[in-house]
C-alpha cells in the first residue's frame, strides 16, 4: 500500500506523501494522530515546531570551483509534446562531494513560457510530490492548464524530474510481473510463514533496486535533488528560486530553503512535511492521518441509505471495513482477470480514495461491488491507479523512486520483525483500521542495500524571504501538525490553514486559499500573520 502519492488524474498538486510502505512509499509520513487537527492558538502550536534534531546548516553562498562547470552549462531547448512546451537535458554531478564528469547524471527539464506580454516575473519550478512524481508530466498535464491564468501569464512554468525519477535516469527495481507479486503480498502477516514471505519480498525489492540501478542508488537523496534545483535556477537566469511544492515537494522545498536561504524567493509548501521527525514518527503520524480521513469518509457514508459500511456509526463502519479486509485476507476476491483482490490491494484501493474527497463516491461504489457482489475489480482499479499500473500491466517507476529516496533520506523505522511487533499496539491504537498494515509496511527500508545518508533536521532557513506553508486540517498523508511544525521551524514562514478534507489545498481548497497563494506568487505579498481559510 501506500501513502505518499496522489492519483495522477487529480489536479491538486502531488503524487505521494510519506510513509515507508510495502509499495515503497515515501520517507516521512505522518500525522499527529490527533483527530481533526483544527487550529487552536497558532503561536502556541508553532512554538512546539522544533524537536531536538540538529539544525540544518546552509551551504556556502559562493559556488565551489569544482561545481562551476555545472552552473555555467548551456541548456539546449527544443520543442516537445506540442509547440507550447520546451524540453532540455541538464547535467549534474552524481556525487556533489566528488564531482566527476565521467559519472554525471542527466536530468529532464520541461517548461512552458509565460503567456503574458512583457517581461515575466521569472521561472516557477513545480514539484508534485512523491518522492517519485514526475514534475515534467505535471507541468505538461496539469500546471500548464490548471494553474490560474494570471500565474501562467507571469511565470515560465518549469518542471525538473528529480534524479532517479521518470525521465531523469529512472530507478528500476522489479519487473512488471514481480511488481504484481509484490503488491499482492500479505502485509498483515498472521504467522511466521507469512512474515517470512513479506521479508522475502522486501529483500527482493531492495536487491532488485541495487542490481538494476547500481551506483545511482546511493545518490538519490533529497539533499542531492535540492542541489540539482539550485543548478537549474542558475541556468534559468533566476537570482532566486520561485517554487510550488506539494507533499514531498514541501520536504524538498524546505531543504532547498535551508541549504540556500539567500537564494530562496517565493516558496509555496503545500501539504507540508516536518523534516525534524524520525521515520518511525513519520509513519505512525501518517497512520493517524489516514484514520482521520477514513472517519470523515465514514461519517459521510453512514448518512446515506446505500452506504456499504452500514448506517449506524463511524465506529461501526470501521469495524465493517476491517472485517472486509480480514475476509479478503483469507479469500481474495475475483476481479475478472488473473489477479485477485487481496487484502493488501483492497487496502491500497481504499487508501487511494482518501487523498481527495471527490473520490468518495467512487470508493462507495467500489466497496459496494466488492462487499455485496463479491467483485473486486473496482477496488483493484483504484489500487492500480495508486501504483501507476497501466492497462497493459506496465508500472511507472514512482514506487521504485519513492523507496529509493525515502530509504536514503532517513534511518529506517524498523530493522526487524521483532521491532515491528513491539510497535504494533501503538500503531493499532493510532488507527484501528490501518495501523497493523502501516506498521509492517514501515519495515521496507530495514533491508535496503544503501545506508541512509540523511537524518532528521530542524530547518530555520534564516535570511530567506517569507515562505508560505500550507496545511489542511484533515489531510490524510501529511497531517496538519506537520505544517504547524514546519512553519514553527522556518524563520520567515507564514502558516496558511485550510479547514477541510483531502491532500493539499492550493487549487482545491477554494477562493480563500487560491487568492492568498496567487497574491503571494504574483506580488510577493505573504499574509502579515498566520491565516485560516474554511
């Protein structure tokens, strides 16, 4: 299963969120486990934003001599897709500590030039999340048509596929058939045999990444990606980086601000992550975020006469869903194809629909078909959408890149089944519906071949221009408490709160959110103080 991605069909920003799950999701996950997370006193909440993690130190302002060749390269733009877009390839060192031209990586860049007359404000980099979401695809398929006209007129919209992602030397780990098997593996083992099978799949995944990706696998961290963005900023001719990042994109944007505060311009961090938390805390927090989101779905569902989870209460709906998962664990449902709907795929299908409340009707219909008719096809389709599995059975690389980045960014949440079992009560208390599966999913990085190069950090980015941090109170993948924490760390942050459901807020949270973000992007005017939109 899981977290850290938004469906590719959604217009909101994003692609995944954080949690180390069986599907190789992301590196930070979390939620606070607090039910609604409605804002109380912003000042008191934000004062608690720092942990005892060390502060991230900025890099020197001057470009090191051994990196100048990258900052001075020329991008060769060409038409791509259609006449509206231009594409280029950018070189970056595989290892920033020891740059070697013979080992350079090539990264894919796409842009849509500002449509307005006169000189544009500059470039606006966008990142849809993940890690593993393609920014190139996002620019061409969503931002170029979904961003407000005034933003598109004023900025060159730019997407950079991070190293290891999509068109930028993509990480590969498993064949399509192996990935099918991986996604169907029981992620709530009931005995030693099932535990051994799960561990075997995790090891096979990690070994496949090492075999197919080689030395690249050790240089896919968020810090590496942030440094790549600074090279691109210079090549685009911008003195400061203007940026909109969603979900994991906020983690990337926060690291950029911390490393290059003097080059940070107008940064929008939507669906914020907290860089100061451990992987264990991130995963458990995110477990609570999805429980909160499910309770909201259930509350809406039980008020309808045709709710497949009954009409009694949200608690009863949760018990019914858990019973359904248990049933598919022992007897997977037919789907009209060779693959059956296992418990892990059923859970992933439900998780997929939690990212946006507009998917709730689709989930109700899929659960009805599965629970009443014994047909798992619709829930399987939701799971396939989450995993980016196409009708031809081929997978994109988002899940491979997701695991590769996450497992490098932070030490693993767990290193053995014994550690998972010890933590199970806290996960199940945080989420009776999803806790057990999320806990076992967090074991994925415990068998990774590359040792983590990152660790939790408090990021203050002292000296940066005002930064706009956005949090949604019932966000499943990036719990609201994370936005509060990040805003409390960043020295110049303004916290914009959306009281609502779903993952992220810009372009989906209404006029109050959109107008505030647009004013900031177009005029550089951040709210004078923290602001809440309903």
